[in-house]
C-alpha cells in the first residue's frame, strides 16, 4: 500500500490501484444492499475503462503511464512525462469522455433488448453513469479531462503558464455555479424531499472541494514550472548519503550510520540502477541476508533535467526521493522536501529583483 492505495493487479502492463476509500465505499454498499454493492462494482468497471482509454492513448503517443489509481470520485492515469505536446495532451484528455459517452450509447441501445427486471435496471444504470461520466469529465474544470482539453486548446494561442492560469480561473467559476445550483436545489421548493436535498447539497460540496484541491494543484505546478524555467536539478542536490555495495551484509549498515551519521543509504544494482536501501523497517532488517533484500526502486534522474519535471517524477515515488545519475555515476540525491525548499528560496530571490 502506498499513498492510501492498494495494488489489485495489472492490465496491459499498467498497475491498477484502488484508493482505500473506494474499497470502503464498495464494502459499505454491499453491506447496505448486495444490489447497490453490485452497482458500485459496475461503477468501478466503467471508471477503469475510462482510465484505460487515457492510458492506451498515452502509450500510443509514446507517453509513459506508471499506473492507474481509482478513487471514489473517479480515477487518474499517473503519467510520468510532464512535458507533453499540446496536441498529444488534447488526444489523451478527450478520449476518456468520448469513451464514456460511447459506452453510454451502447448501454442505452442495449436497454431496448433486455428483459424487464434486474438486468434492465443494471443496463439503465450503466447507461446513466457513463453519460454522466462523459458529460462531467468534459466540463472545463481542473483536474477533470475537460480542464486539460481547454488548456491544450488555449496553449495554441498563449504560453503554458497563461493557459493553465486561465483554465484555473474558469474552473473556479464553474465550481461557484455548482454551489449556487446546489443551494438553489436546497432552498427552492421542488420534488426532492428534505433529506435527499441535504444529501445532494453535501455531496456537491464534497465534489467541489475535491475539484478545488485539484485545480490548486495544477496552479501550483504551473507556477513552479514557470518560476523555475531554466533551473536544473543539479543545482539542488544533496550529498548527505552513503553509497554501499548491493550484496553486502545488512549488519554493516550500523557502523556506517553510527560513524558517518548518514541515514540515506543507496546502492547500485547489477543492471546499473541506483536504489534506496530501506533501513527504517525493523522486521525487514531482521529478515534480510543482503542489502539487495532491502532495496527499493527509486527514479534515476538526469542532473540536467528541469526542476519542475524532476519534482513531478519524485512525487510519483512513495519515498519522495530520486538518485541523480550522470553517465552512469551517482552525483547526488534529490528529495521532495529539498527541492521544494530550494524552489521556495529561488522564488523569493527571483521576486526580490536580483535575478540570476
């Protein structure tokens, strides 16, 4: 389990993870009613197909996809590449909503041929949920697909930074409209009972909160990318680590940590990849015979990589750390905390007018 998600397997070589809240909600609805539990499982399948469409399109455009994470409000295809061509981002983003709408159309037609009863109910549900997924995802709101579609369209006319800021602003307008609509539904007399109106209002607030967090994350990412343009990873490395032999005895770590006062331990695998040695798990340490038993894969990054791109790749690793490698040789480590501290200081220095 990493970042609150549990791996459930692979499809087409892509790791599929379920957020623990998604699992909890499926279990809750199964306890409430087996039928509604089945409905949530079908929702899971629909969202997975939607995300697979993104991932397959990304791969066909030579964009690496590390995993798919499914959360209660949808899913996300985790893409390693941060510099994606505008037309490629458009294709990757638009294919998800199109897939959901096509699935909705297929299930809508299928309703005409299904016998009355449970099967018809489930097919009607699949029709409705896919149409709603398609429509909701195409709205120009970050972090939904429609927000990325809008940004890729605007980026043909302006810079990435301005396109992102404009899309964030539009996203906030749509969020405000969603809250106003929910308030109107709650206040204005209508066919909904008081209890159902409260549920709809609270659910809308929850969705808007999720969308707002996603929009702010896109905004912050764009700001970092804008303010660190031209700044390279090599400028923010840490040398506070110790490199050890991959096949050495785990017991040798004690003297290294004690004498050199270093707690970041890295090693090099036989195939030339640098890995982190996990010295924080007592049970793992006791059962390990070689340091290779304690190795954890981490990104191996080029020191000339842009700062924003490096931070994005580091954040995909649960330990938020990367080895910085030049011509096969380790030149330093980079951690999420170190990079963020450097970026903050860089921004202050830049805004002070001193320049570089």
